[in-house]
C-alpha cells in the first residue's frame, strides 16, 4: 500500500507538469488567434500555473459544488458517522475525512481531496436509505481505501484539469467563430511551429485527458475493493452493496462527465449494464469486481 501511495504521488506530479505544458500551449495559441502579440506567452504561463494551483488546492470544493453536496450532520446521518468512526482505527488514516451528502435517490458514493488530511467522503441519500449497516460499511471502507492510497488526489486533480482543457477547447472554437484565425502579418510567422504544436494539443488533449481519466479510475477500483476488505474483514458486505448499486435503476441527477469516474459505480445507468469494460468505461464491470472479491474469500 505504501508503494501504491508513493506511485500515486509521483503520477500526480507528472500529470500536473503535463497539464501546465498543455494549457500553456493552448492558451498561447488562443492568444495569438486573438492577436495579443508578444504578451501571449506571458498570459499563457500565468493562466496555466494559476489553473494548476487552483486545481490542486480547490479541487475538492469544485467537485463538491458540481455534485451539489451538503455537509452531513450527526443528527441526520448518525449511522454514517458511526461507521466512519469505527473504521478509523483499521484504516490507519491520520485524519478523519469530512462527510458530505448528495440528495439523490441513486445509491452511490465518492471520495475527494488532495490528501488524507484534507479528504472528503460523499454519499447519496439513496445509499443511506437502501443499504444495511454492513453494506454501507463496505462502501465507506472502499472510499477510505481511495484516500489511504492517494487515489483521491490523482482522480480529483485529473477530473478538474480535464474540465479546464474541455473549457479551453470550447473557447478556441468560439475564437474561430469570431474570426480570430484570419490571416496575420509576417511578424507572427516565426511562431508558426509553436502555434502548430498548440493546435495539435488543443485538438487532441480533451481526448487524451478523458482516456487518462478513465484509465486511472478503472485500474484503482480493484485495489480499493481489496483494501476495503482488509479494513472490514467482511467481503460479503461490499459484494452485496455492489450488487444493489448495480441493480438500482435510478439515474444520478447531479452526475456529470467530469466527475463520473470518481464514484464507486458508474452513475450513468445507461452505460453501466455492459458485462465487461472497454477503453471508454469509467469503471471495471461490477461482475468482474464481485468475482475478484469472492476470490479473496478462498
């Protein structure tokens, strides 16, 4: 587990570095399209570094806002608070995650934050209503596993950064519509190669970003499932929870493409009935995850 956390921290740094490079090239290209001249590279660097900083330090607040989450209360969510308290010793987390609730009938949950000291576990009201104690314990243990392994930093930062890239791609399309790409004078021709690279990144980065987001989510779900069983010593609770989550017909109203990979199961039910995962899947198939958990029992 220590090696996994160390690897996730390293990958987070690499992804942030790539993000700064990509955003710098994209913004530089857009600035040139708007004919901002030599200030383009300064604006691009300021924007890319600023957006990376905001993504890292405020990613949890951004994600909670996107999902319309509210803080959990001990009075209304006593069972949730008790389960978290009981798992703290087994998990070995240095700080207790903050608890949030999304008012939605679909049973689902996710964890977010930049590190275990600034972590959040968010569940839907549907999860609290439809799962029994041991099933809910399995789900909370799964989310605590993501926190322990530093998956939350990686998935949250990637989700927010992919959203930035998509937003910039939309801005670029509007720039084209406004006619910002009309012929320029000869003074700008020396920047043609860099601008060409920026254009390539602009076109391909949303695709690569989404694929990275999907791949990061899929490969970490199996590890989080097995780590959750280490915490609870009860694979049947998580197996039963996954079966209920998979078979629930409700759609998560607050779900969006940017954060779908963070949930314990795919919140988009129309895409979750496939028996096996593919390159576009945000999660491994629930059947595969249940089979892996059953194998842990033998």
